[in-house]
C-alpha cells in the first residue's frame, strides 16, 4: 500500500540520511519514477524532504527532522518479539539491552497490538543450536566486536581444525556471523576472504591500523560467497551403505548433509548413498555400530574394520560379567 511505502521511505531516510532514488526503488520494489512521486507526496504532507541531483545525489530529509511514529502493523509487532536464543545476544553483551529495547517498543506499540506481541514472546521460542551438539566452548567476542565496530585490523593467533599449533594472521574484518550457534569472524587475509571460527581464536589483538577492506564489498556479500564454498565443497568419495530402518531418522538427522539422494527403504533396512571428502571422514559412521553396514567402496569397509579392531583391542580383555575394569 502507498501509505506503507511512504512510511518506509520516511524511516529509511531518517535512519540512513541521503539515499539514492535508485536504491530506494530497489528496496521497495517500485520504479524510480514512483519514488519521486512518493517524495512529492511526503513534501505535500509537510515532511521536509528534498532531492539532490547529480552523480552523488539522492533523497534526504532536512537536518534535525525526526518523527516518533512507529507505523508498525500487528504482524510487524509480533515479528519483533519472536526472539533468537538469549545466548546469541549474551555473547555480544546485549542481552539486557535487548530486553530494555523490547520493553520500550512494547510501550510505543498501538494499544490493540500489545496483547498479541506479548503473547508471541511467551508462545514462540527460537533456538539456533543443532541437536546433539554438546556444550559449546566459551567464546570471548569483546575484542572481535571492538575491531568490527571501530574499523581496525586484527592480529589473530588461530588454531585450524585438526591441529594443535596456532598460526598468526593479520586480518581485515568485515563482521561477525553466528550460524547454528557457532560464531565466525569474516575477514580478508591478504585480500582474500576467510572464515575464522571464534572458538578457535587463541588470542586477538586490535591494532592501530585502519581496516583495509575491498571497496564496495559488504559483510552479507562476503558471507554468501564463503557459505557457498563450504556447502559446495567437492566430496569426491561416494559411499553406499545400508541402515536399520529403526535408526534411519536419527541417521538422517546426523548425516543429512552427506546424503546425495533420498534413502531407499527396503524392509528392515534402508539403502543410503553419501559423499565424503576422504576416507578418514567416514569414521563417523562407526557411531551406528551394527545398525549400519558400508557396502562399498572397499577402502571404506577396510578403514572401518581397522578402527573397529582397534576398539576391540582396547576393550577386548573386559568380559561382559566384569565390572569394566581390566585386570
């Protein structure tokens, strides 16, 4: 509706300052001509809005003008109170601030919208953590947060997966991303985008040097590229296996990202096909014990047999009737 669009333009200008007409048109999914007509409508209603021509021009409000109108609809009010898990905000030191902000929003809401918004906060809970993750290591985001918001370079001591030794990097941060309860620093290292898991950062120091990001590149754009690189990483090893039907749901929940097609139920078993980067990564299949059998390739069967034999050698001198203590 036009009234909603006019309010959106007003709030965007109030938040952003000078905004190109083309950007407003793209964000609101209308033409540039429509934006200029809306600006004329705002001006006619008494809003001090003006347009600057030229390459660096745009639409802006006169300095000092503010509006207290929220313009929130009933659905928008409810959406604000569908909160992510508290841990996300607590990690940034914003849990108390969030609670305070929501109380202020509640007070500013139109009276008819308040009961639905308050009920939403009690009936809907969003927990971003995956099942069976176990306790997460403590992460100190204060230094990373400072670097991101002060636009300073960071010096990191970082431990890569599968190693104990840490390496030193000087990086140019774009921002922080939390995915499935795990925090990541998104940064450039020598001009190339990199992901750094926050819980593997052994030490972080904010330098005095200003950040050297690539011009015109934003966090969301870099994250999308890095996310695709992780999710579309080639997995050249195909594994065919069968899983007991009674364990299939759990198997899919844990190994779903490795499945290359839907499981094929066949009586008491279901056939599955998975893709792994290499043979060592298939060792995780041993967690299902005799409820899973790898059919091929032979090298994976041999690897799992070796690992199972090593486990048997470790516990082989413990009889079922004993108290579990060797000797």
